[in-house]
C-alpha cells in the first residue's frame, strides 16, 4: 500500500513517498497527492471517474459478464474464489469500469482500471471491457480514454489472458482507421500485457508523476540480467526522457489537460476571416545584401516557435517523444487552436540566450525530433487537422549519435510523409531555413517566409568552406546562393513573404505573431474544401515542377558550376 493508517480512527496517514505524517482529510482534498513531496497514491476506479469527469455526467455500464476459468486454475485456492473475494473487497464486478460522460464539456468514452481487483490483471473480462469501450467510442465517434493500472496478464487464465493483448490492440486499430482520438493515462503501476498493448498504443500517452510503466518489472529484470538498474528506471520521468510518453501531468491538472486535448481534436466553432498580409510580388520587396539577410535571420531576439505559440495558438498541448529512442527539444510539436481552428503545430526551437540555445541543441534536431514531428503529423492526418510548421534551423544536427540513429532516414521519411499528408499543410520559414533539416518540415501546400528569413541548400559558411576553402568567404557565398526572401519569392520557392515590424520581428513579437497568425489563417482558409487526394496531388505537382522548366545553366547563380565543384570536392 502507498499510504498506511496510523491509528484506529484513520485521521492520519503516512506518505509512502516521503514518510511524512499526513492529515487524512487534507490528503484526500489533494486528490491523494502528498502536499509535501508530490507522491501520487493510487485512486480507486470510482474515485478516478469522479476526479476526471464533469460533475453529474458520468454513466457507467457493464458489458456482458465474462466469467471464465479455462484452466480450472488452483493455487492456494481456486481462481473463481479469488474473483468472488475481489468483488466483495472492491465492490466492482471486474477490474475495469466502462464510462460515458463529458470532460470539459466534450463527450468521451472511458475504460478505467482498478489495481485493487486482482492487481488490475488483464484477463478475459478486462479485455472484453476494454474492447467494449473501444467499440462504444467507435459507434459514437467519441474519443476513448484509457486509465491504466495493472500488474500484467492474469496468470490464472493462461494463454486466454495472453490473447487479450491482441484483442485490445485490434480494437484500438479500428479507432485509428476511423480517425477517433485515443488517450492513455498511465498510473502507478502499469506493467506486462497492459503496457505491451493498449496502454502504450494510444495517440497520446499521459502519465502521472512517478508512475511506473514497463513490460517486465524491475525485480524480474535485475534477476534475469543480474545487473543493477539505474535510479528511477521505468518511472514516468525516465520514460519521458526516452521518448515513450507525451506528457507527465500532476493529478490536479489532468482534467484540464485532457479537456484541452479533446478540444484541440474537435471541429471547433465559427472562425474569423483573415485578410492575408503576404507580399507576393518580388519587386515590392527591397533589395537586400544576402549576407545581411543571413545576419538578420540569426538574431537571437527573433520570436521562436514557443513565442509564436504563446501569442497566437490557444490551448496548445505540447506532445513529446518519438516512441523509439528519445525526445529532442530542438523540435516542438503538439495540438492547439489557431483562430479557433484545431491544428497540429510542429516547429524548430532555438532560444534567446546561450543556456536556452544549448538546451535546445541550437535548433538543430536529431532523428528523435524528426520522428516526433512525424508522429504528430500522422496524428493530424488521422484526426483531419491542418498542419502548420515553423522553421528556424541551421540544419539537422551533425553528429555521431544522429548518424547511428538514422538521421538521413528520419529526414527522408518526413519528406515522404509530408508529401502524402491528406490534410492542408502550411510551412513558414521564420528565421533560418537550413538544408534538408529545414525541408523535412517544409513540404507544404503553402510555403511562406518572413521578410528577414533565409532558406538555402547549405549555410553560407559551409558553402564558402567547400568552394573557396575559406569560411570567411561566407558573404560571397550568400550572394551566390541568393538566400534572401526576395530571391526566394522570385524563384517560386515561397508563395509569399510576411512583412516584419520595425527593424525586424525581434523588435515586436506581438505584431510579428499577429502577422503570422493572419497569414497562416488566410492560407488555411484558401485550402479548405479541398479533399485529401487533390491536396496531395497538388503538393506533389508543386515539388515536381522545381527544375523541370529551366536548365541548370540558365539559373543566374551559375549553379551548374557549383554542383560540379561540390562533386569534385566530395
């Protein structure tokens, strides 16, 4: 148990996290979260329902009873007797409550597990209830919430329990195919067959602080491999750092966070019509020295993705992790509402000072970041949400670890994914658009650039080092590459240029953000009504046209010579 009574009246408890003596009423007022150390004690399924659902809306139902004893299993007592005892002890028919109701006013179907019932083990009855909840969500086209707490598959049912993993996974796949949002809330503990099936397959996986999640338990692993595991192994915090979770949310904030996710995935209401502020005529833009444009694009005060999100995206919920290896902070991704329109937003993130730049990898993502971006864009396609990308990066991270983890493949997969997304996609180069690292987020129906942004096949310094063997020749390289917004518009690489306030976007973040909001919203308005097939066909035709009409030698930069020199240098 995580909290123990210290006297017969039950007025006091001992926190299992910090061993502090707690007043029981205060502990319950805090939703059984220790006010001193933050330790989250377990909640029963009925308490969990009361905590998450809007008051008075939750309605439970029990699918057809599934009492099975396929093996006639007996240990210290027969399995059926254990079930009877669990029912008497918990007041539940089985280890899951199926619920319909609303959270933050949004309809949702939930399956809420209770660890008190035979350790939340996954047997036929539990599998039937999880599947029934998924089928109800499918019938109602309502999001499915799974609250998970389990020690694993129910051993007393043998291989029949094992089959529940496949059964529940298939039920979630049906929701994927139907475009229905699924959310998993991982509570402590969640192990074995539940962890290896529905708990980790949801679109969004949230965990309470300190919750443990894994296939095999710590003791089993240590006894098997005879190694001591690191501190915090399999905790929510460990798993978030390793890309396996989207969010860690304290219990008092769960209803709000889940409500924001439900809102971001819904259709929304009336939206304002925006007039596009874009400049679409290259001659209307001032001629600027390309190297000066590079310097302006790199100014540390320019708004970052998070700055733009703060000003113009409501109810943004950042999602983390690539579900394979890690969570790269150089890319921010999540769901929110732009002008009331549900959207998925993906953007590179730098920072405004040395510490933030270092923490964010200077905005240069590794494979985990691109795979996180792909995961969120895939979710957007499933839910029918437009995708907005914000790009400010010198390029993909060049390092040994990135190569070992498949940097080139991650970029290629993102380019291919974006070329095939059946939803509107708008990309904005807000600062630097560096090489394939930028293109991995810029295969869009509309590609825009801020007035002081640059976009190039390589950095000016990199080009100078290769061709002139001298990085100091970067200004010369920038001029040859024609990286500035005016040239990008003339070449047809971007569809329009966003004016910047004063001396640049860094001089007034709010004005810059509103300009971006108006430009993106107007672009999305223009893309509404197009079906997925026509969007994909048009997007592919856009990129098919680059280089098809003009011979390389006709381009004013003398790009034929550049390509020859690069090949020779390689």
